[in-house]
């Protein structure tokens, strides 16, 4: 291995490169050769760290979505959780982009996200829906979720159109306030 690059460091470099590529062009369009080129190694070198492109993708997802799982597991209050989830998305914008790509491509990519991450994320929400909590419907949940992911995914477009950064603390606070107003209106 060149210089002082350790196997752990190389593994992290591979994960970082793969995450960026999966977020930019999706899992299906990303090749091992592209990931290797970003890291500065030959394609076969990646297989010393990951058994397959799918294993690499799954570990990227694990790294991105575990903090969300931790937030939901440790949540004291739903409102606080919403703010922390928004902050987590801001810290990891690639999560929204990878979700968008997987949703558009469907198939195994989407099935993996649904089964491994999204069903567990929404288990509490599904319980509330089953209990027929007033003002709480599948459509309202989908709308709020779409609002957050869409807002974060389209942030570069909106920044170019409006010449303002939609990901500042102030802008995100306004978005959260809007979501809270809408939630009250739905109830």
C-alpha cells in the first residue's frame, strides 16, 4: 500500500468515494472502477475490503442511516427528534440523494432501503396510523417525509434560483416551523 495509507484508512476512503458516487449517479450507474479511480487504486484492490459492489453499497447505507436509527431509538420527544433528523440530513445530504436514486431505479435498491431502513424508521409511525391517531394519515406522513427529502435533495437547484442557501440553520428552522404549522392544520 502506498505511503502511510493503512487498510482502515483505505477502507474509509473507499466508503467516502462510493458514497459520493452513489449519491451523484445512483448505485446502478456506479462502477467499481469509478470508485477505485477516486481512491487512486486499481479496481481489484477494492475487493480486499468489500466482497462485492453490493456489499460496498450496503456498508455505505449502514454508515449513512445508523445515525438516524440511533436518533429514533434514543428519542425523548417527537419534536426534538424532527429537528435532530433534519440536522442529521443536513450533515449527510447524500442520504437523501441515495434515497432519491434508489426510489427512481426501484428493484433491489429500493427493496433494500425499505426492508433494512425505512420500515424500522417508520415502525412507530405505522403504530400511530394503526391506532387511528386523529389527523395522522398515511398521506400526511408521506407529505411531510417528501417535503423534507425533497427540500434537501433540491437545495442546490433552489440555491441557484433564489441566490440564497436553503440549508442554513435559519432556513431549516423556517422549514421545521412550516412543517409544524402544517401538522397543526392537519389535526
